C-alpha cells in the first residue's frame, strides 16, 4: 500500500497511474478506490494525466480519526496534492464534489475543478433532507445496524423501495456495509445546501479556478436545477450537460469530455 500522512497523522492510501498533468479523483458516498466509478474510469485517463485515486478517510485502506470535521478531509486532499507536485486538477463526484468545492474555497492548490452533481437541493422541486436524518443515521451505526444505515441512505437518494429491499443480494453489499459509518460525514458536507433554499452568492467566492459543473441529461429535474444554480453562483464556472447520463455517469462518456475540459481552456456549454 502507498500512503501519505495527513495533517492529523492519519494515513491516506492512494495510487498513481499514468503520466502527464496531475489529476486527483474524489469519490462520493460509499465509494473508494476498489468500489465505485473510478476503477473503470482511471484506465481511460492515464494516457493524458497522472491520475491519483485515494481512499477517503475511514474507507478501504485509509485510516480514520475519532471526531469528524470536513477540514480533516480537506487536509487529506491537500496531502495528496503535495504528493502530486504541489498543485493538481480535481475531478469529483456527488458528495465528494461538495468536498472538493469546499477545499477549493479554503485555498487548496487546485488548478482546474470538475464537479459532477454535488447533491444540493436548491428549490421546491424535491423534499429537503429531514432535520433528523443524520441523527437517525448515526443511531443506526452506533447500534451496528449497518445494513439499515445503507438502506436509510439509499431511500434518501431516491432508490426505489423494491431495490432497497433487494440490496442485500447485490454483489457489493458487504462493501457498502463496510463503509456505512462514513455516511454521516458525507451528509455533514452537503446538508447545509439540501434545504431547498437558493445557493448564497459569494459562498464559494474564493474558488476562482476554472470550474466545470457537470450534470447528466437524464438526471432528475431537482438535480439539474441545482447544477444550473451552482454554476451561476461560482466565480469562474460553466455548466456542461452529458446527454443520456444520470447520477451514475458512465466512464466511457465522462472520460473524453474530461480530457477536453482539463487539457485546455474550459469551454462554456
């Protein structure tokens, strides 16, 4: 295992593949190097970039801390950026995109930023996340009801009930349960902007690097509304729609778009 030590001493496991400008991939909830969209995406990018993938703290082969704070995960990302040469472009997914955006706003050395559907809720087209959702999730985890915690989360993100009940038969069920204790961390990152209220202009005023907000053309209306709103409030952002895609974007569609976006000037959509 290759690892870097974060500011608080936690070891963060990572891999580097390919050659070229540094690109760090930041996973969303329940995902890590061995599970999620990145394993299939990485080989499609290594002819253009030095691609860094890592296990966010508490997942895979990375360590964890006792008390969570988003700054700890920003410190983890900063440690990866140092390994990558002191600056890097970042591609991020879902709640990982909210993390990367916060890191950019707090001064991380990110050259270009690609955000795939951070799950903000910015209008009344979807029910806001309930106030008791995170406490209930923490209670399930404290009681070692990891399967219930995963199912609780999946209902929040809109998975049909029949699929939620069938999840225990999925090939990746054990992997999902193994990282379920990190779900409150992801919710803590996004909860502020899941209340159905407009995004405050100026909230990310320091994230001035070229940024592309990416959305799937088949994603639900509330998500697409939020991505338009996010691109509008960021200081140097454009919106890019990937036609035919949903929140579970296909690597073969994303990779060529990403190469264009991060290799040259980020175009307007």
